[in-house]
């Protein structure tokens, strides 16, 4: 099984078994939406809920209270299909109390599962791809009427312009999708096949959504795209879009994810340095430190070009924090290639990272043309070495902030509820005493300690 590790914080534990709650009195059918995967999926879940709400559906936080359960899926990681089937099997227990309960799969796994669901998971009545959400209300209605519904066609024009989502977030940091799909076709990646070709959202729509969030009290806007900095709309570039969003009253911070290394030009870097609202934090996927592996992955840059970009970014943004993606065990990876990845980590010293082992995704170029020839035990050992080195760098990054003053945007309570939680512009979590400020408030504090993965102030 793939081990995906993010050295930054904790993840919520899986839902424990619980007795069915007393159903609240609501006007319409109840829908429970669970999101797997990236921030793009989170934004899509908000879009789905918004469309269903417009059709009279009411979102509930507990699957036991639902008439419809939708699992919004991700196809990027290994065993994604097994995870989907496993989770729907867990949720199937709720059908005992509600025989008419409808299950649906949405998102990136939909195309992959379209021909398998009836045989392997006959309880799933709806399969809807990422370009079908404008129709999701009708599709769910049809499934509730007893029809087996499959709608996975990709649409090269669909950007969901004019539609508003209903996010399940902290009310402080809001997401705006500015781009859908991807044209890079890295040999290991399924995104161009599951989300289609790249297309930008019109600037007027991005600004409409950002203004709407600001008017509702959101302080931070997160711009989303598969290769977000390759955004273009007619003659508007990503740098132009950053300037326009920064001009919106009420927006205090801007972040974006995930940029692609080859799409950082000097104008974009200069714009980021000039705009105070753009956070000094970039998620910059490296994947490997080996030129041989980067070529096999068709990433479009060399190790030297990646390191040069890091240098230019840090020169323009001296307090910059960097996170990254690192993959071990790609097709043909040798011990020397792996050593180059560890070497890159030592040279760059990323503040945090997502780390995972390569897995065959079936429909990618690598799955069709290359051999997955690194044994699982070797992948596991290499992954552990990457994790251990990144742990050292992450802890050092946090310890370096002790004694510094930081501007912290408060987002709510910590997971345990015993501290106030906030974030610095560098996207590091800060734990504060209860009663310190309110969500959406920005305060200046002195960092007094660190857990190694979070800062502590007060």
C-alpha cells in the first residue's frame, strides 16, 4: 500500500462506528459528501453541494443521517480503486437503517470505475465524472428513482462559470479554482486522463468568486489549478490575475497551488515579490533529484534548472517557505538516482513535503510503456529514508522561527480543541492560548517554542 506522508501536521482519523443519530427535521433529501484527495477535490465537493442545495438537497455531517452518500474520489495514489471500494463497503452498513439509501462515486476515479461498478460494487447507483457537476442534481434524482447512472464524459469547455459552491471550511481561507485539467502529461500522472485538457477560468469569474468570498468575511484566497502558474486567458497571465485578486477589498492573503516549475517566469516572480498580499510560501513539486528520472518522467526541467529556480525565488522572496512532492521507486530508479533525490533535499532544504512511492496507475504512459521494476521493499526503504531526512529539515525549519515575531491569521481551534490555531504567511501552523483572538483576525505574536511540526506562541 502506498504510504503518503505530509510532514506538516496531522490528519483526521477515519470515522469510527457510531449509532445512527436522530434525524434532524429538514425540508429536503439529505446528502452526505466525503472528499478524498487534493484541494481541487475539496473545491469540487463544495461545487457539488452547491448544485444539490439549489435542487433542494440538504447536506448532513453524518452518513447515518443521509438519503444519498457521495464519495468524491482521487485517482492519483496507489490502490485508489481499492480505497474507494473499501470506503463504500464501510458506509454500506447505513443501508440497513435506510434501504433506499443511494451511493454515488464522483471525481477522478469515475472514468476508471465506469465499467467495473456494476460487477464489483452493485450498490453504487451513480458514477459522475469531474465535468458533470453542472448536472449533478438531475443525476442524483435519477439515481434515487432507481436508475443506474453513469456520466463521465470530459468537456473541454466546462469551467463551471457562474456556479457557486457551498464550502465546508473554516470561513477564513477560501478556495477559487482558476484552471481545470492539465496539458503536461508527465509519464506517471493520471490527471490529463481523468480531468481532461487544461483550460483556464475567465478572469471575470475568478474575481467574482473571490469578491464573493471576501464579502462573506474570508481573509485568505487560495487559487487552485493543476499547474496553476501556467494559467492564461486571452492576454491575461497568472501574474495579471494575482494583481487583480490582490486589489479586492477585504482580501488579506493570497496563496496558490500547485505551480509547475517550468512556468515560473521573471515577471511572475517579480509580481509575487511586489505584492504584499501574496504569501511567501510555494509548493514546488520536484518529484526527483535525478536528471535521468526527471527525463523519464517528462517533467521538462533538469535538476540544475530546478535548483536555479529555487535560488531565483529565494532571492526575490528572502523569507520564502518551500514545500514539495517527492517520489521514490519510479520505473528504472537505481540507488544512484535515489541518492540524487536525497542530495537535492540536502541542497534545497524544503520546509515540508509530500512523500510517496511510485505506483502503476494503469492508464498513464509509464503504466503502458515503462516497467515498474523497483521491488516494493526497496520502495519502502527509500521512502523511509526520504521521510527521515525531511523530518530533520521540517523540524529545523520550525526551530528557526523560535524567537521571531509572526503575523498569524487565526482560523479556529486546534484539532484537540485546547488551543487556538492560526497560520503564518509561510503556511506554518501556530498554536495559541484559548481566548487569543477570533477566526479571521490577524495578530502579531512572538514564537516561544515548537512541537517540530507547529509553532507555539503565548
